[in-house]
């Protein structure tokens, strides 16, 4: 295999046997045995109910496990073993190579600082000249469809709607040309129109820049639209790794199909809505069987 | 096609009263208090220009003159002009609390930052330091300082500033703990920002209101403490004009039926403390302290 081909196929992020547990002796396990990898230009979705361990997995994968937890497992960043990197190097890799999109865009802005402070934060941290930082901020905001990007950069966060703020967050996540974009429920706090815009922008960014994407959502429909590979999680474990094609064809684990089915659609009464309860029981039976074996 | 008529309704209800709004305050008491403090600072800064007489020039033949005899507030037992002494006295009276509040705020906020940022054991140590200082009476510390370093504004103010550290530190710590947990701080940490730029650019500006409110309230209390120290003869030394010294020195004249020196200085202390407390109280309400 040539060096170029090998570099292209090296995953930007590779996670093997990730375990996260609460700190302290006998700390409860939060996620267990999680493995996946994200190639350049590919999107992997972590999907599951609330509390299934998606966000914990995402944070641990990029080296920022939540406070009070301990993570273990083999994690490689662009082929380099994360364990071999010291804290400063890991932090540098994260700042240079990862763009982050958060669930609540209003909460990630310092209310006392203009939005350019957030968008240009990583560039300034990298020591890029202020004139170039300003130019790239305006270009990134314009690219996200923010009207009057030069003026918008100077405004405080409360001058924008939730949808606009999330687009500004995306601008901040892409402005330093990262290799990996991680998004934790980026559409949950948004109205339908803003959700569609954000999804479109994420798709465009991925296609145009060949970005690797790790996408956390409880919305399986959204994952079907955006992802190449879907990791379905339940109670801190992987139920299955599948593709949108297989899921759409109904060729998937009953729990994944149940998740897909229990979505509210017009003209369907609430008591007719299927739930994932039966599938959960099936999962429980499976884990007991594995434990017994 | 007929277009339905629409009526523009103002969302702002006109209640028929014109409200005075100044420095962000809407209530008259707070505005009067803020204006009083501004006037006081200006008067003390330009005391040399405003004061009609030299505050230390004594003339025993003019001792204990009443206000209506030519001097605005009359004269003291040494024949010095009380109004001029009140104006000049404001300088030393405000200097002591200023030293106390600045030192206490710098130390208290720094310790609070350490505790809130690092949490765990560091926070425990910081909290115990605050608790430890709280049990020491401020006046006792000031007396100890004068016993070691001698009487004067600076040693007593420095000693009292230690006693004031927990008052600003504990409140700032709780405000900072809330602020540190906010997602924008996590986002900055994830982006590789180190502690110092996050403290100076984001955390402190966001709790600045809380700090200023507490500083204002503490200033009032520190002024009373410093006046008490001067009253005991351990702070500002005569013949320098100081409100605490004036209350103390006017005692004998007060018993002889000439209350103006003690009264003028006492009222000045009372009004200043009241004004600081009122402004501090409104700031606390605004910043939800």
C-alpha cells in the first residue's frame, strides 16, 4: 500500500475497548467495551436513548472524560496512540484537529464577550495574526449564512436567535480547518427550520472539506440522513454497529428497529406509538444469557 | 382585496410617572446615595480648593464658635474651622477603608478563584482559611498590628483587610463555583485554554458585578471600623483631620455644651456609611448576590 493511500485510510479517531467508570474503588461502569473508528470524509453516529452513554463516549474519545470518571481503552488520534501523548500534546491535538459543536448553543458563549471572541478563540490560541483571524472569522460567518458577518462578529451572543448561534458555533468549529468534527446533539435545542439548516451545513462541510464526523444524537432519523455508520448504544454498551441502508431495509437488531419506530408522526395517536420497552427486555435477556454463558 | 386593519399596540405600559434613572438605578434613594458619594469623593479630592480655612490653623480666641457666627459649622475647642476639617477629614477617612477593601478584594478573589477552579482539596483548604480568619475579630487584629508596628492608618488598615478577606472571598467563591460549571467555560477548557486567560477574560468580568457590590458594602463597614480605630487613638494621629479623631476630640466640648465637632463628624460617618450600604444593597439585588 502506498504511503498516500495509507495516510488517507488512517482513521482520524480510533477507539478500541473504551471503558468509562466513576472514579473511586468499585466505581459504577458508565460505558463498557466501546469500539469504533472515524475515517476522513466519513460520519459515524452514536445513537441511543438518554442515559445510554453517548455523550460520555464522545467526551472520553476526544480525551475529555467528564469530571469524576476514569476512562481506559486504546484510543488513536490520526494513528498516534493517545496514551503515548502527554497532557499538553493531547490538548494541542484537540485544539488543532477537533472542531466541537455543542447541544445548547446559547450556553457555550460568554455572555459578556462579542461572538468573534468565541469563533476566533482557537485561532488566537494558535497564535495566528489578529488581522488574519478577523478575516477568517468574517469568512466563516459568511459561509454559515450569517447576514453582515463583519458586523455580526462584533455583537454579543444575546443579539442572535438559537439557530443563528448554532451556525456561529459551527463557524467556530470549522474556522481552524479541523480534521474531526464532533457534534453532541447539535439540533436538539433548535426549531425545525434551524435543524434543517444545521444538518445541511454539516453535510456541506463534510463533503467540501472531507471532514471526519462523530455525531451524537438520540434522533435515529437524523443519523440515517447524515451518517455512514451508526453505532446504536444502550445502557453504556453497543447494541450493534450498522449502516443506514441496513436499518432502512429493516435488517437490524430489534432494539435499533424499535428506536426507529418510536417516533411521533402526524395522525398517530400517542397510545399507538410503539415503545422500545419490548426491545429493552430482549437486550436484558441477551445480556443475562451472555453472563450465564 | 381588503386588507384587515391592524392596530399597533405599544408593549410598554405608560404608568403616568416619569422615572428618574441614573447609573442604572431607578429608585430615588439609591440615586441620592450614589450622588452623595460622588459629591463626597469630589469634595475630599478638592478640599484644598473648597475649604474656606486651613483645617489645622488654630486660634484659641475663636474656640467653640457656633455655626451662625461666621463659620459654616462653627469651630472646635482649638478654634479650628469644623467644616474645613470635615472636608479634609474625608480624605483620611476614605483612605483607610479603600486600602482595606482593595487588599481584601485582591486576596479574597484570588483565593476564591483557586478554590472554585481546582475544587477538591484546594477548595477545602481555601474554605478552612476563610473559616479560620472569620473567627478572628477585626478590631483585635488591628490592635495587635498597632502594638507591633505602631499607630497609624496603614498598619491598622492592612490588619483589618485580612479580617475582611473571608467576607468578599466566600461570596465570590460561591459565585465562581456556579460560573466555572457553565458550559462556556467547559468549551474554553476543551479548546485548550489555560486557567489564567479564562480567569481574566471570562470568569472575573462575568462576576464583576458581584465583586463590586460586595466591595461597596464592605467599604461602609470598613469605614466604621477605621473610625472606631481612630476614635481609640490608634489610627490617624492628631492634629491631622479625620472623622473618627474628630468624634473623639469633640467629646470634652460635647460635655460642655458644644456638640458641633463630634456631631458634624458623626453625621458625616453616618451618612457615608448609609450611602455605601444603600448603593451596595441595590448592586447586590441587581447582581442577585
